[in-house]
């Protein structure tokens, strides 16, 4: 997984944090985009407009996994980065 995260970051991937606003406010990766999981379906066009690969993150990897599965179905080049701190160490 670490190799995949690094490969995506080298390709200029956007980190997409799908946690709640309260969790985001407690700490997040610099430069990450914040779109709460429940609102992802309403923001597909925005995510596609980035024209970049995406790494989804949350607290444990569960919600980012849901976001990844949904967005892959929408044609987005995305991987599940799991807990945001796991990705943050590479930024």
C-alpha cells in the first residue's frame, strides 16, 4: 500500500479527506481537499474536474474505502489511502 500511495503522490494525486468537519478540524494533511463522505455523490463533477489521480483518506480506512469504491464506479482514478496519517507522512 505504501508504494501505491507514493506512486500516486508522484503522479500529482490529490488527497481527498472524507472525514467529518470536526475530525478535519482536529488535524489534516496540508493541501488535502475535504469533502465529507455523505456529500461525495453531490461532488463527483468537482472531483473529476481536478483531472488528477485521487487518494481517499479518513480515520481508519473504512469511509475512504466506501468513497473509493463509489468514485471508481464513476470513472475516477482513485485509491484508498486508509488513515490520513498514513498518507500524511509522505507529504
